[in-house]
């Protein structure tokens, strides 16, 4: 069902009244933490707390592990939040639903956040966890082809960047990745080549101003804007990337850059599926499963996973 006039008006009010994330990110994080504590922990899965050591610090990892599912098939999940917010706690419900609806173990990564830890700190954390799961058979003992990267928004950006980094470093290769309304570009100005920046940049919850602020907090210098690990769409070499499913949202400012990344991957010789979720807003993937967009997303994911 299309967004009606009343809903559009409400969304416009909510979008324009947003606070300045550059000043409020710490308070917004605390509110997310309080909300996460109020949500009952999932009961259907054994939850295993793990840590991966990387360059002198520990990266918390939460593993949602169904019983009786050996050999394990794994999702490595990177949460959204503009590289500034979000945590394994705030995404517990999402990860529990993901495990239940796909039958896969979900490894949720609590990577370091900007601006305290700007690019590439969070990305290196995501790479370190992925590397350990690929190379350490004692952890979960999963075959490489059964390990899939998945992320939403900033997490989709991180998944795409980890895939590029894995190819470039030559330590392991991924077979599949799922990017849900990912951030892939370095240009969210009024002159952006992507119409969705202008069409969806003010009235649909996630504003383009907030996207710009997130990216300003995430980057460590202007030079990062031309780094393919920061903005995968600027990469001059997208060969040898995993089979990819990209799901965008119709009323999302990042819609067109996500779809452009799919076209660029396909042009480079990769297998890609791109699906635009009609009448959906950025962030819908975090809603309960009873919402039709979430149900449809899991159908797309499971259909993608079944393909050889």
C-alpha cells in the first residue's frame, strides 16, 4: 500500500525535527542502550558471547546459535547506524529473527564507532571477525561457501568494503553478500548524480543532512572520500566479488547509489540481484517480522541463498 498523504505529512514533521547528530550522538546512543535493555532476550537460541582480538583491543561478538544445526551455515552481520550508532544489543531482535527465519547461525559484530574511532577502525574490526571465522576452523568449523556477509545501511557499506578488502589482501574470498539499502557513494551533495538524494532527502525519516553528518563523523580526512573501502562505488576494480543481493527501499535517499553499485558489480562480471522494496523507508529491516516489507525481504534472502 502506498504512503498516504497523512503519513507523508507525519514523516515530513519527524524528518525536519531531527537533532544535530554531530552534537547528539552520545545521547542517542544512550537512548538506544536503554531501549535495548527493555527488550527481552530471545529464548529460542543459545546466545554465545565471544571476543576477537585485533591490534590490541577486543571486538565483542554475539552469536545466535540454534541447536541441532550442524554443519553450521553462517551470517556475519554488521549493523546499521551511520557508523556512529547501533550495537549488538540494539540489534538483538533483528539477529534473532534473522536466525529463526533463515535457519543460519548469526554472528553479530560490535565494531568500534565513529567519531571516537573514525574510518577505517570499524571496518578493520569487521574484517578481523570475518577473517577469524574463515580461517579458524575451531570456532564454528563452517565451509567458506556457507559463510555470508550481511549488513544494513552503514553495515551494508561495511560488508561491501570487507569483500573488497578480502580480495585485495588475499587471505580469503567470500562467496556471497547481502546488502540492505547500503551506503556506497561519496557524493550526497545537492549535485549528486543520484536523484534519490534529492527526491527522498528531506521527508522520509533519514534525511540527506543526516547522511552527510554521519559520513563527516565517520571519515578521518577528506582523502577517505576517494577510498573504495570508504565508498565502494568509487572502486576502479570490482572484479572477483561475491554473488550479491542488494535490496533498496523506494523512499530512501541511498536508493540509487545502492542500485548503481549493483550495476557496477554486474558490469565487472559478478552475479548480482537488485530488488527495490516498493513503498519502503530506510530502516524498515529493523521492524518486527509481521510487517510485509520484512517478510518479503526474508523471502528474497532465502531464495537468494538457495541458488547455487
